C-alpha cells in the first residue's frame, strides 16, 4: 500500500494502516497544513473525503474546507494548527464542508512534523507542517460502538467465546471459556483445540471444525461431550455453534465459536450414555464369556471383555480349596491360582499381572473382605493395601510401580460356591471407579462365575465319564503267542466330551483269538456306561460263539433290551493254525490288513446294520491271513474329522499302514501323530495286531462249518 506521507517530511513513520488493522475498516484522509493555514499536502483519502482534487486545494487556505466560524471566533483550520503546535497531538470532532456544499461531522487527529517540505509551488518555503488524519464521524462511531460491544462481550458474557486460526489453534478467547476448561487464557493461546477439548468421538468434532474452516458452513447448537486437561475428572457437555471468520487483507481466515456448558441440562444424557456403555459391555460380555465349557478359556474371555473397555488391567483367580466341601474362613490365608490376566499398561504392569500362578493372601486382605461380604470392593493402590494384601515384597513394589491407581475386586460366586475372584485395575489416566462401576463389575463377575461353575461341573462330569470309560476298557489285553497287539485309546477334547469307543482282544479256549472294536453313539457318562455293558456282554458271548455273525445277533438283542439306540461293532475270529479268519460287521468302519509284501487292502468294505436297530441279519466273511500280516482295527475318530470325508481319512490310514516298520507300539504312536490333531476332535481307538502261524498241533477250528 503506497504511503500518504509528503516526500521530505520527517515524522513517526509511514502514515498508512497495516493490513488487518482497524483503519482498513474506516476510510482515512491524510492532509497537511503549514503554520499559515495553507494546504501543503493532500492525499487521495482527503480528496475522497472532502471532494476536492489536490490541484484545487494545494497552496490555498484550509479554512475553505470548513463551514464559516461564528463572528469573532477562529476558523477550524486555525484551531487545528494552533492546538497541534501547542499540544503536540490533538483529537477533536469538527464539522467539515464538502465540495458539494454538504456539511458532515468528522473526527480529526493532528500533530506537527518538521522538514523542508515543498511549498505551494514546490519552492521549498516553510519548514513546519501540521499533519492530520480525518474520518467521517459516523464511521468512527460505528467502529467504536462495535469495539465497545466486543469488549463488553468478551469481558462479561457468560457464554464461552473463541477465535481460532486456520489451523484450529486458539487466537483469542474470553474468561468464561477459560473457566469452563479450567485453564488460564494464556495456556490456550497457540494450542490446538484437540489439545484442550478431549473428546471420545473418534475425531468427529475435529472434522466438523475443519469443515467450517475449509468450507465456510456454519454449525449451530452441536452437542459435544468432552473433558479438558484442566478438569480431567469431569465429563462436560457443551452446546457449540461455529461460524467462519472472513479475514481482512492479508489475514488468514479462521473459525469463531460460541460454547455453552449444558452439562447440568444434559446430565441425563450423560447418565444415559454411561448406562448404554455399561449395557453394551454387558451384552458383549454375555456374547463372549462362556462360549466353551473350559475353565481357562472362560476366564480368558472375561479378561478380554473387560480390558480395555472397562479397565486397564484384569486378572481372574480361582480359589485352591483343600477339598470341595471346604468353606471360606476369613481367619485363614487364602490360596488362589491365577488362570487369566491381561493389561494395556506398559511394564512393569505386564510383569505384575503375568507372573505368580499361585498366590497367597493373608487374613485381613482386601480379598478376604470381598469374599466375606460377597460384594465388590474398590480399594486404592496405596501403602495400606499393598501391606495388607501382597505378601511378597517384590510384588508389592511392582504393584506400586505399575501405574494402577485403584483396584476393583469382585467375588466369583455361583450356586452358593466361591469360585474365586476377578480384579479390575485402573490407572491415573482413567476416571476412578464409581458406584455404577461396582455394580457393573458385580454383574460381570456373577455371569462369569456361573459360566466358570458350569465349566467346573462339566469338567467334573467329563472326568467321571473318562474315569468310568477307562475303568471299563481293558487295562491289559490277554493275547496268545501267535498274535502281537498294540492298542491305543485317546479321549476327545473337552469340547467334544468322552464318547463310547471300546475294544478288546480275547483268547478263546480252542486257541483261537477274537478281536473286537466298537462305538456307542453319544457322549458322556451314558455313552461310557453303554460301552461297558456291550464290551462285557461281547466278551462273554465270544467264549461261547464260533461265528462272529452269531455274536452280533446276540449283541444286537442286548443293545435293544438295554435301550442302546445305535452302536457299531466289528468282530473278528482268527485261527492261528490255519490263518483262516472270519469277520462280521455291524455298521463299523472296515478293518485294514497290511500283507508281508507291504500291500494294504480293505477287508469286507460293506458294513452291516448298526446294533440296536434290530430286524436285520448279520453275515460272516471268511478270508486267510498270511504269516506276518498286520490287522488295523479303529473307530471313526481316526479317519473322520470336520472338513474331511471318511474316504480321505481312510486313504491316509492306508498310507501310514503301508509305511509300517518295526514294533507295533512305535507304529501306533506314529499313526496317531500323523492322523490326529492335538487335542483330538473325537474319541479314537486304534488296535494293531500282527498274526503268526501256529504249529500244526494247535487245536482245530471248531466252527459250524468244520464241526
């Protein structure tokens, strides 16, 4: 912007308004008078304000620019010159005369400057000049009124007012907003709004601010939930209105805002939000906790549901009772076993929650108080808590250094039985636990305790079924000198339960050998009991039958009488003297035989009707086994799995059997390792039998056909 200062005149600096200043909003005329009251300088602004071009006024009396004074008084131009020379600086409101004859009020500021200064004709006469600035009075009144209003607004308005630059940094704010934030005004200036207004909306409020700054779209009465560094423990709700600020020349645009603290009005909204958050957490926990009947998995699911949505660290511990009927005694130490833990805090918090699987709490600890009352308890992590609760000094130090500020202890109680405890910890970065948080923790613990108790009871039933099944299976097979046997039974995983798989090898009185394998459909104790009944019956029938088909007929009757709806059985009678073997099958996967030359084939691949159906005959198939042949009898758990059909599993078993070398015990372990996942998906039986020819003096085959 070019200067309005007359060339050669010295003074305080260029007479111009800086970009963005107040003068850019008020037209200003610049002029100069000499000590005789003649016009010495006439700027463009003066020509616009008074209507006279420079050539019409330069060198002429300045009195013509003003209305005539009353008789006997000094004209206005003379007063300006006299006061400027006397006072050095004078401000006054005077009427002026426009070229068109109109009179209007004008504000003047005059001051003296010295210099050679051009004379009216540029001859250099005169070295004293009175410089003046003039603006229309109505414009000055308008700006002064606006400034007064803004000053009063920023000083006394109870509403928060803020000005942000284009980068959303604080440029100006009033005390009301500073009080809302709990920070002095000076600690705002130059900082971004994201540093002061801490929202949990995933950046949505910042995106709104950016949209107003970039697009100029105002926003009215937007509700924003936030916290501030000055009030980190107080949730606020503010009604925010935003509008773009149009920058003056050279001034970047920004955002203006009005903020009203409506927390009290919106407290119901906050409470509803917290209630919704708690319900959401409970819903997620209900969906995620207890998906299996495994104790460790259930505890892990509880920790995952709580961290980090509810707390910064969590552990689950089960009480180690000396016996199932033991009752809690607050006078005795309490021994627990930590089965799940998790944290989002940095070391040493991870070391604190991750170590010491077995823990002892002394009498009087916070754990004892929780279990004694049966209600959740919140305790600060201070010297009293660590001294009364943590036995090991190193663990107490880790707890104090972990960053945890408070711990919420909730009892795990279900069906009147104390299962253990769940602990939830929060750091100083989070709000302390509230009464609603205690209720939420109690609900989480109650649901988890029921799931843990279900898993515990299920595990007990599983253990009973497995114990029953193992007791009903043969502990040692009684084989003769001409049949070498390796046998394996593997129960399924905890998810699939114990099944009804069984097997047996029976030495018959005439030197023959019976090999049996079967499977009762179902799981648990009923399947194990039915399996035992069929195995004992089959063992008794085998000693009096000479045809496996006859044995299956009788076994089918037994199954129907016992209420066994569906079971499979494979029965094989072998004569070591001749190698002749008879086979009958009731719905069971077919046996495989590996011949001495390594060839593997399936024997009698067509199964009969399962046991328990009734009304269908069974047939026997006879074949001869060479000396050194290996039979493989098994249940469907070995060849059938989710995502794999039986034919694929049978082919894999045939391949493994073809690789058989060395002792059968080694071969059995290798086959199971190659075909089964860990843990197995289902109960599995594998029975390997290597047959040898007996000398001729061994008793004859006393079958119906040889009688």
